């Protein structure tokens, strides 16, 4: 896994391993619990520089999807219909990679795939927590319910993050920024950027909703792959859970977070546009990941 990944896109200073690794390292450092002191003041200039670069990265992602997002209806019923159609028609959906995993992947292939995915995991619970700050009541309450599920409803054994950590440890995977393809890092960096920047709060609501909408099929495919390869139920638990639970999560997210946001008389159309852009930005990042994973795995 010590391969040095190179950029496969041109036209942007942000779509390459050097920038995405730097952004990933910055996110890891700035979001970690720390203490006051001299370093706190010294980080201000660095953070300002990185935030400007992060903004450029987000705007490049937006530029890719703005025209498509502009076609989304701005009435609640129409927008929900458009949004839910992304499960079938969105970028990267039902990629042939997952059929290949189910039928042909070896244990080593699965480990490579899961290592890349784990390294690009931004932490759904933290993303929800950051996004919900000062949202209107109904969306905020839905994000709170979702967060509580992510936290195992108060039971540490039911927390979703540690379930994935268990898979990483049991399979002896070694996810690291330095050995992860930039496409996977870019996905996590985009999600973190939207959730932590209030100018993109509604983009984050759309992006997180897209994850809930599209995760079940992918999770089910990974679980089937693991079952075929002989992994036990405990190891499959994270994927089995998301293959089922996220269906309900998506229904509730669309009903209680997205619909009331669009129904707002003053900001509804602007929120719809932002959520459409965020959803498409997330799916485009995922599509790049799947393209790259197929290249790494030699999927025809």
C-alpha cells in the first residue's frame, strides 16, 4: 500500500494528491481537541491560508454541478422527487465496482477497497454535529435524532464509528493519509469543508442526505462480499446495519430536514439550490472514488 498516487484530473490545483493530503492533515490537526498556548496564536495565519484554499476547492466542486443543480425544482414535492431520484440516477450510483466486489473480489481486493474507504471516512456523527449549529428547529431536531442513532443511542457498543474501527482492526488494515488516493481524501475533505463552514451549511444538509439516500445499496454489496468470503456476522455488522437503518434515516431526513427547509417562504428556493449542489458534490466525489478504485483493483 506504499504506492504514491498521482492526479488523474487536470484543470484544477485542488484535484491532486499533494493538495488533498495537505488539506487532510490540516483537518486532522485543527479538529483535534487541543489546549491553549503559544501554538494557538500561531495557527491563525496557517488556518486563514488553508481556509482560503479550502474555499477554492469547494468552489471548483460547485462549478462542476451548478448547472445540473439549477434544474432541481424549488417546490417541496418537486424537490423531494428530484432528490430521491439521485439514488438511481445520481453520479456514481450503482457503479459496476460493487457488482464486481460481490462476485469476483478476493480478500486482498476487499482489504484494499476497505482501506481506502476507511482512510476517507470523515465521521458522519461529527459532520452531523457541525452541520446542525443554528439550523431551524425541524431540521435541527432531525439531525439530533440522526446523531443519537450514530452514537448508539447512548450505548457505546452501538456507536457506528467504533463498529468501523473494529473492521479496520480485525482485518489489520492500515489506513493512512500518506497512502490513500487523493479521490478518497477529497471526499472526506469536501464533507468536512461543507459541515464546518456556515456558508455551506445547507450544502452539507444536502450532502449528508445524499449519503443516507445512497449508502444502503453500497453497504449491502460490501456485506454480501464479506459473506461470500467467509467473514462472520460481527465483522459484517457495520455494513449490515447501514444497509437497513439508512433506508429509514433517508426517509426521515427527507421528510424532517429537507422538506421543511424548502418550504420556508423566504429562503426555500436558495436552500433547495444549495442542498442540490451539496448532494451532487458529494456524489461526484464518490464517483471519482469508484473510478479510481476500479483502476487500482484492475476491474475491467
